[in-house]
C-alpha cells in the first residue's frame, strides 16, 4: 500500500491521463478529414454539379462594383455570361491585389480570375485567356483543363460580341426591350401656374407617406430621370425614379409596372422610408435627408463605408457637408476603397456628391418658385 499515490496526487494524474486519451481519440477521429496536401482545383464537371462558378476579381470601375444593391463591371458581366453558358450561377470573391487573386486560385478558393493579371505575375501554373480588348488576361488553374477548354471555346464563340454581352439591356415581361435613354424635360413645366411637372399630383400624394416636402420628391425625380417615365440608365435603373431591377422587386414593383409613373413613385417612397429607418440614429432631419439621398443614389453600403472612414479620420459620421461628403468623393480612389474598413469597395463618389448637391439646390429653387 505504501506504493500507492496519496489522494492529493491521484486526481491530477487521472485528469492528465484522461486529457491525453481524449486528445488521442480526437486526433484519431479527425484524421480522415485531414488534407496534408493541397486540394486540387475543381474542374468543369464538379463546378456544374455544385451549380456555382467562384470568380476571383478586384473592385474597380471595369472589373466589379456594387451600385444600388446590384453588381456591375464589364469583367463581372462577362464572367456572369460565361457562368450562364455552362449552366451555373456566379459567386464573386473580391481580392485586394493580383497576387492575392493568384494565391487564392492556387489554393482552390476560386475557379477563375476575371481580372487583368499583369505580365510580371504570369507563371506556367495557370492558363491565360484573352478576348479582344475587354478580356485581357483571365486565369484558370492548369489543374482544371475542362474549365479552361470551356472558357476558350466560349471566348471564341463570342468573339466580336463581348461589348454587347457587357452592355446592359432591360427586357420587360411583355418582351419589349428598353435600352439606355433619357429624354430631358424642363425643370419647371409652368411657372405661372406653379406646375413643376405632369406628375405633381403623384408627388403630393406619395410625399405624405415619407413625410417629405413634395417639391423635394419632385427635385429628386428630375435629377433621376428629367421627368421621363421611360428613362433607362446605363446601369439599368428604370422609370421616373430610376429603380434598379432588384430594388423594384424588393419594394413591390413588378417589371411590368416599373415604367408606370405611379408604381415607380410608390416604390421609390417605400425605399425612402426604408432608408429613413436605416439612418434613424441621425437626429437632424436635414442631415438625414442628405444621407437618404446619397444612399438612394449609391446604396447604403457605400454611404456607410464613407461614414466609417469619416469617423476613422476624425470627422463626424452624422454630418454630410465637410465631413462624410469628403470621403464619398474619395471612394473612387484605390487607396481608400481598398482599406480594410471598407466593406463595399469602389463607387463613383463624385456622382453621389453631385447628386445630393444638385437635388438640394433644385429643391430650394422649387420652394421659391412654387408655394
């Protein structure tokens, strides 16, 4: 009995042995799922089976960017067209640099690089693809020969069509196609009668639902479409208040009704109410209007990124003029939109800055002209 451990030592020893046994059992159970070697890239059949093509790219005006909740960029639109040709959807993974894109492609984190890979970074590990002046050097792993062959065939089959494939067209439910257009009307239809537009009764009716001055809503409509109910932007925004397709669906406006003035205005006011709630923490109504207008134009994600940067650099994230507006203007510069705090990347901040400023100025003009 004298060889037995005293009780004070027995419990720690048992616990130690139990931990060792559990660790061994855990390692034994986990071993079938370990991958000591790099996983090979998915090839075409596996991508089609999973139903998703993972595209690696960067933020930029030609590559990929978000606008009012939709996705754009010529490289993105072409990658989406290729994905549809092989029967899959598309998922975009945004990388910070060409080196990051190639590293993630090598690691199997993506299927294709839809971005210009500089000559200095091109190696024998990948296959590169060119298609006139638009597709300059996309990359696919050499471990995915069937995918590479499909991409090569798609580019050859669409030679001369790549510009058209990367240009937006809007097709309605009845088969009518709307291409980008905007017919400009006078900003005030009849000053003597105090008539801003043909749609004043609708602006008056629906402005009450978002508690806005109806002349502000009219000023926004003029900025959006110049009072053209069939206007279509190059980004696919539609109608009097320029609703994007996804936005229109989210506010209950069908593709069939999106060019109807009342439906379009009603949807826009629903969006304004959503944005008013999003920025409810901004107590000043006048300031909140600035942020609602900016988010209507660029999407709340981009505006929130600018607010984050304003706070980061010592400005007031709840004030527009001389605070957040300055970072909105910088959001087309890579040194800002590539900062880790920025979640939604590139956008044309100068357009959003001018959008807010122009509407505020026209609203003041309308208030003086139409009482």
